[in-house]
C-alpha cells in the first residue's frame, strides 16, 4: 500500500507544506538520508502557541506535536519523498516548557505515534525530547527529523 | 581487546538498558550510522534529577552526564552493537540549567571523557552542549549520540 | 572558483579556529558526512555573551550567529575540508532566549545566509532553530552543522 493510501485509510489529510520561516530549505537529501528542518505545529494555517506547564495542557501539547509530525509528512510529500521513505531514523522534539514541566516524552509521542501509524515498523525511530525556553513564533513544539530514503 | 574487556579493565559495569520512556526505540541503525535516543542519567534504577545553577553541583552534573554515557553504552550492547562501533561521531548534550549557569562544557565532559576512555581514539567525537529549561522526568542531563558502526 | 577565493571576493576573513572548550573534537568525518561541533560566536577572540529578549538586540543576535557560521568555516578550513564541501546539509541553531523571545529564525539567518553566500546553492540547508535557557560561556548563540563532503 502506498503511503498516500495509508494516510487516506487513517483519515489523515496533510496540511499545505509551510514555507520556511527564513533562509533555509524544508528538506535536504544527501547520502541516502533526508534531513527535515524543524517543523512548527500549524493548524488551519496558524501556529499553535503557548508553553507546557503554563498555558497549554499535556493533551494540547501532544496534539501540537502531532501537527508537527503532519507537517514533516507534508514537507516530504512536497519534496517527492513520501513514497521513498525507507525508515524514520530520528526525531528531535523541542517542547516549550517551564522549568517545572517534565512530561516532554508524552508530548513528543504525538509525533512519534503518528510515524508508527503511517509507516508501520519503518516508522519506529530514535528520539531526543527536551524542554526549551522558547520557540519560533511562540510555538508549543518544534520537531525535526532524519529519515532514510531510497536513492534513485 | 574487545570493548567488554576494556570496560572490565576500567572497572565499569554497565547498567541495565533503560526501556524507552515512550513510543520510540533506543537505537536505530541505517546507512552505517547508529542513532541512539536521548539517554537519561539512571543510577541504581533512579533518574538523577535537578538543575545546574540551582540544586546540583558541577561535579554532580558531570557524574550525571557520565551516567548518560553509560546508558548509551548499555543501549549499544543490548542492540548487539557494542563491539561494532567504528567511531563515536557526535554527542548531543542537553543540560538542565538556570539562565545563569554557563558551565555546560564541563558537565558534558562526563559523557565525552567516558567515550574516549572506552573507545580510545575512536571515541573522540564532535559535540554540541546546551543549557535547557527542563528535561524528561526532571533529569539533570540528557545525551543522544550518533556512531559509525560496521555494516554486516 | 575555490571557496577561499569566494571568501576573499566577499571580503570575509575567517577567524582563528577556536580550540574545543573541552574533551571533544571540532570536526568528525564519517561516511561522507562532516559533523561540526557546536560553535560559539567569537569576535576578536572573545565570546559574544547575552540573551535575546534581555540584553541583546535582534541585530546583535544575528551578527553573533554570523560569527558562529564563520567559526564553522574556520573549523572546516583547519580540518582541510573547506574545498571539499559538497553540501551544507543541516544547521542546528541554539539561541539564548528569555521565555518571551520568539524571533529565533531571524537570528539563525545570520548563519544561514552566510552559508548561501559562500557556497551558493550548495549552501542551502535544512535547519532547526530553538531558544534555550543558557549556553556555554554565556554565549548568545551556538550553531552546529552537518555537511556532505567529498570522500578521498
């Protein structure tokens, strides 16, 4: 089954791939790896803002991480790579957090679970999840990714 | 000398490899690289918690980073990769820090020095060390790694 | 045109490559990728210190990120890799930020724009930019890099 078909089966509609906020590219492929730039949680065209431990609940944070994951998929699709993913290798998950909030793993699962749903075993990945002081545009979460892709 | 023998010579006993806190894998190998997920400092089964500049001394922080390094080795061993390490390529070191604490490099040496002790020249690596607002489970330090491994 | 010639044409003089602050290497090459350690903004031998949202303006922050980028180039030159860069693959940009500062992308452009100026299309890269609580030596910005390099 293609990944597009799998997304349809799951009832997942990808967002429009967000243009980079600044001077960089959404995806770079070299040596069999695709590096996807840090993606923010866009929902209906707006960034989900806030900070865990302050004004965002864990469920909202997890939903925001899921939205970051969807944007990673949207960027891969736009780059013509969605059907060429051999393996999700690593996710880097940066969670806007107060010093007291220590539940970053559950937040990050919003992105991690999506990858496993969409890619199956090939979607299971290594990960680092950390709490950061602030994110671009006030975003709740930012997620970057390394994937192994088929080389032409 | 095998790495297991070298660990014995150094008097280092690896901890039990910690199960991932959530939906991800401890290690993923692709294209000759092993990506190890962010590891927390477990000592006798408990996470070492706290924040540099607040309630953790630099020596305690460095010991926590050493514990993260041991957990990276334990994960490699469990994945059957410990004797296949060709090179430690990169460590990412995230230190729970107050805004005033700027001694992250010395903390990170707890993990870096371990790699050099265990792997010799092959253990010398690139690194980024930064101070973050908060870490999973309240951990003092989190360290992830990229290693070059022999391909079968 | 060589990269050295291009730097001359741009009027860019690289700084002296900074020695690692601790137990690690500035650059490690494996499998066609060069991993460059997190570089701090040295200007005339001193680290540019401060925090965005507190005592550093966005223009100063962007200039500091540019200085980090120059140091990445200086490390590549010292490692004999400057003329072997095939592609800048990924920059990781860590911006010392108050919880209120959300302009990390513009800061990070100080490093990103430099790469595009020096390497042209090969300098366009993936990126993650986040705001962190604190950085080594009190630095304003830290930037690490992955580059694809020609293998001998």
